[in-house]
C-alpha cells in the first residue's frame, strides 16, 4: 500500500524543506516523491543535510512542469488545504483519509497522490479543483501554520498506521478491469471533451463561465467513475457532438 502513495510538492521554494519532506517520508516507509515546478535547487547541501539519510529520495524524485503531469496516473488525488476559497469541496481529516487508503490501494495500478502547495501561499484554487478531495490538519486555530515537512509527516504517519492496521487483514479480491477507477489523466481528457461539447451545444459560454466547469469537475471527481462508466460518458459526449453537428 505504501508503495502506491505519492507525495507531490508544488512550487517548493527552499531545498531544506524538500530534504525535510524526504526524511518524513522515509521515516514512514513512503518513497514516491514528485516535485512540480520547484522554485529552488533540489540537491543541495541543505537538502541533503535535512534529509538525514533519506537523500536517495531526493535523487530519485520525479520533476514535473504541472500538477496534471505529476498525478496523470493517479486514481485519487487529495490536496492539503484549510478550505477551498471559492467552491466547497469534499473535506477529510487525516484519519478519515487514512481509513480510505486500504480500499484505494487494492490494485497494482492504483496510485494515491497527496498534494502539498507552496510554503507561502499553499495550493491555488485551480490546483485544489484538480483534486478529488481536500485534507485538513486540525491545528491550533491561534497558530495554524505548519512547516511543509511537518504537514507531510502528519499525513505520512496516518498512512503508515493505516498500513499497519491492514497487515493481518484478509486481502480483498481485486476488481475486474472494467471496474477499476479512471486515472487522473483520463479524467482531464474527459473534462476537456465535456467542456468542448457543452460549448458546441451552447450550454456553456466560456466568456461567462459562472463556475460551471468547476462544479461539474467537483461532481465527477466525487463520483469516482470507473473505466467502463467513463467509456459510456465519453460515448454520450461523442453522440451529442454528432447530433449537434447534424442539427
């Protein structure tokens, strides 16, 4: 299960924080680190020092230009945030997230991304809307700011506790191929197809979006479509485009 959990850091500005995250991950048995548009060097004396023996995670970390690239193969993406600032999104506590992980990581193709934002500004609304759910660490309201590595440590600990609780459990049977969840890359293609179709039938006006696509994104991310369901949805869109063209 732990091998299927990816820590994603967006726009990290200090190499020491990346090193601290690597240490927190290695402490809890996580090894998949992805960096999105880092604003600093990754391998430095400071990052290696802060990693405290986990610097191999720094050397093997993947680097991506966008969040979409980093989570393309993920079946669940969860963004660490206090609250969505424009549109409410499904919100989990760290323990609730951990309780979901065994079920989310059943198949070899399963990947769970835990997404963390910039030290100074966190995740943007657009990035939050690319996550199925958000996770909020309930800190002291009078002093709520967490160091990036500390935030990762909290969630990594919950991941490990969930993994330990499953060691003596009877493994669940793997779902059929058609029942597997759609990875993030396919979802993004669907959202592009959906928006294109809605524009074609004049249901959606990009000049006056009124958060339509954000609300539809929230709906489908909450629904967690399976591969066969996604094939049906894409087929409906294609048929709609064809009918609209004839009309």
